[in-house]
C-alpha cells in the first residue's frame, strides 16, 4: 500500500515536472519570437510567471533551457524514426526511412526543427564536456542524441549484414556522413522555402532525388 511519504514524493515530482514544462513552454515562445541571442532569463521568468531564482532551480543557464527544448525535439525524431523504420524491410529501404522520418519531422515541427538545428551551431561545446561537468539537462540532451545515433547505427549494421549496402566502409563513418548530409539539406530547405515557391519542384522532389543518389552510392561493391 502506498504510504503518506510516497504520496508526498509523487506529488512533489508531479509539481516539479509541471513547473519545468511551464518554464520550457515559456522559453520556447520567446526563443522563437525573439531568437536565442535576444532572449533573456529575466524575460523567461516574466513569461512563465516564476521568479528568476525558481528558473535557476531547474535550469542552470539559458543554454540549459535551450537544450531542454532540443531534448523534446530529439524525442519526436526518435519516435518518428521508430515508426518509419518498423514499416520497412532491413536494408536500403530502412536507411531511407531514417531520412524520411527526419524530413517529416522538419515539416511537421518546423519550430522544433529550427531550434534543433540552431543548437548544433550555437552550443557545439556541450558534446565536448566531460561527463562529470554536465548539468542534468545537458546529460539528458546527450543521452537522447546517443539514442538517436544508436537507431541510425542499428539500421546501417542491418543493411550491411543483409548485404543491401556496401560493407567496405565503417558503419560509423556511413552514419556520420549521412547525418551531416541530411541535416545540411534540411537546414538549406528551411532557409530557402521562399525560393522553392518559385520553382517547378519542391522539397519533396529534392529529398527523393538526394536519397536516391545516396542509395546509389551505397550499393554493394563487387569483391
């Protein structure tokens, strides 16, 4: 039977989660409206209706808050990737599914996609920090990043084992290269939406073409 102390802990955990969620939502609104540089912790405190001291109880800095939003973005991408991959057979089709999941994420959650891409530019130092120096939010962000990377690597390893793609390259090299290529393309599509509106093709056409080229380049090599 649940005792009184357990109920207190559970209630406190719920209150903590709700407070963090309210702060993150307020920060999201301001980051998207004003940009990262022009948003301050004072503004976030006002928007969330918490004191600045309360904010710092949950987030050590503005960077910490930005990463918490990045963690939410990763959670969406991970769910999308799982859904897209499960519907395909191991091999090139699953590999393409990882890319299409990322693309659908950027289309359906453009605000999260913008912050997700912005973090890699503004906060690259987080990945280089030693583990004992990480804040709780930094560690959670990196854990989600690793989980997404693991999804990608597993798909690549399966594709190699089924001889669907070339086996003469390291799986990590393939994954890292593909991620850089696809993330770069997604960022460019985000920045050139207006230009694409004047073209006779759209983002879907570009993505299809790019993924076809990638599949061609990954075809197994003869021994």
